[in-house]
C-alpha cells in the first residue's frame, strides 16, 4: 500500500492508562483513503481509545500514529457530555468552528436533513430524546465536512427508520469511515473490512471483506488452529510417553529418550497461539422481589409527544407478576421521559403498588454514580452486604480484579451497562423498567441478557429498537405509542 494512499497508519503502537491497564502492545494496521472499516473488540478492550489516538486526544506511549496531514478528522462519540445538555442546538454546533460562522443556521439545517431530523435551533440539547441525540452526534461530525468520519456506536437509540437512513448514507459515502458498532446487519451493508482489537494480546488484526465474510474467516481460522494444536498435543503425549519408556532402559536408549523429549519441546513451541474469542458473560437470573401480590402497576394514561406537542394517550394496562410489556414508537415520542417518570413514581396516569421495588436500567446510565467504584456501586444495592456474593456476581459480568475498584466513570459504556445489570441482579426488583438495554453491549452478551429477561418473574416494561433481541423475550403485551 503506497504511503500517499494511506489515511491512517498505526506502526507498533503501545498505550496504557496505568501500569496494570495496557490497551495496545505494538499494534499495527493501516487504512487506505476511501475505505470503510468497522472496529470490533470486547467491551473494555479499548476501541474508543484507538479512536482517541487517531484524533490526537490521546498520545501513544510508543510507536507511531500517522494520520495524513492533508485529511481532516471528525469523531461522533457515543454520548453527548452532561455539561452540554444545557446548551442550545445552535451552540452545540457552533463549538465545532474556531471562528464565528455566519451561515451556521443554513449548515445546521443541511446536516439535520442528512440525519432526518427537524428541530428549532434554540431548543436545548437535554430536551431531545436519546434517539434524536444519536442523530445530533452524527450531524456534529458531518457539519465539519471531514475527510475521515469516525462513528462510535451510531445506531444506539436509533429507531429502524433512523438506522435505515444512516445505512443508506454510509453506503453512498465516498470518504474514509471507521465505525464501532455491535449491529451486525448494519455493518454488513457497507464495510470493506474489520479491525479486531484482541483484548488478550492487545494486538489489532486486520481482515478484508464484508462483516459476515470476515466473521466466517475468523471462525474458520480458529478451528484450523485448534485442529493443528490437537494434532501437536497428540504427538507431544506420544513422544513424552516414549521418552519415559526409553529413559529407564539405560545405555543408548537414554540418548533416544533425550531426543524424544527435545522433539516434544519443539512441538510445544510450534503450537499455534490460538486467539481466544471474546468472553461472554455467564448465564444469570434477575431474582424478582418476594411476596409480590395482585396488581404491580396500573397505567390509565401516558404522556407523549405528538406533532412536537405534549399530549395524553389513554390506555388501560395492568401488569402483574410474570407479565412483560413492550413499549414501541418512533424517536422523539417520549419513551425515555415516560420510563423516567414511571421509575420515579411521578407519572400522573400510573399507580404502582407502594411495596414494589423498582429496578431501572436507564440508557444513559445516569442512575449510576460515576464517582463510585464498581465495588461500592454493587455493595450499595445489596440487602445483605456479603463480599463473596458481590465478587461472584461481578465476575459473572466480567467485572474482575482488573476493574472492580475502577470508578464507574472510567469504564467503557459497555462495561457501565454490565454494572447496571449486575446491580439489577443484586437489587431483586418487583418491577423492572428497561430503556434500550442493548446499547453499547457486546453482541455476544445479548442472548444471555435476553434469556435472563425472558425468565424474569416480576413485572417488566421494556423499550428496545432491536427486533432480534426482543424476539428472544416473552412479551405479553405490546403498546405502540405512535398509534
């Protein structure tokens, strides 16, 4: 690959946050101009770190990160920072320009049209739904008209219409793009290849081909390496057994035994270092609150946004033990606001039994204290504060000695999600309220989470835009807020 065609190059790059937290170890890869790649890896492996090294927000400890100086870079992150929630839409976009831009309103309308969103420029960021904020993050990158577009989980919170719109845009996009996503179907529509960050070796493996082809290549390579190692193991055992036999014969037989041991040692060295796949979380159950009687929650009306105005939707929903409700509707209709009001007990048209404990999974993780360590956050919700149980539950969610004393705010978004599920497991709620629980979560974990929700024996209210996830969960009633 000629240098003048390379947009991004990592040459033997090493990076660590602390002595005990290495992310990259002499990682190398290169992306040519105009290519579209996806960046994969386990939650917490360091995918967002690679993106920050590309933008220059972080500096490599060793090695070289090269971005073509002629190319500009824009990075749409996973979430809008809390400190930007109080600013207006216009102020949100103005901060991407070093000088005052007198045509800013026109530019805003142009990029909002690309992401299929209409909005008042004086509207505060906090008043946008999660899905609308996802579109704003995309628009914030596009308004910079970059040569290299970096998107971190762009489909999170998007409804199907939004995902379809984004997919069409990326298919037609002619510049360089690097995308982190756990949505396989979305990725397969536009990717030229995959960068895989191995959490164990701290290396980046580069594969060419669409997403599903690459996954097949990786799977077949692992099987091939495992077969080769199995043959080596068989021969190693045979040679060791022969060496033991000849060693006791004395004389020249000892020389034969030594050669047998040497051959076995050579085979040990020759064994292929099989790349360990992402660890999946352990199967788990969310225990329901004991002594749940009769009706857990009754909803007679819901507050929604219709034609950009708040209105009341009359309903008649009663949830008892083992009953699951799916709420659906387009971005901006007010699903997150509704769930928040239900979780806080402030929803006017809802009555929750006063003895019911509520477990609330919020899509922005604002129910978590980012200053708490993982250990303290989990201990806080335990009825009986037993450290042995806490550590066992945490380990099941891949929260081990490496990160259990890390602050919540220092974790990846996916790891925050795992902390939130561990807390629900320890809380034992009677009513489970879940707002987009698949966001940021590694796709390997999703069937396990779906299985746990399917088996949950309390009442449950779920919002999710991922049909494949919802299909794995028992749903007793569905309400489309848009109808």
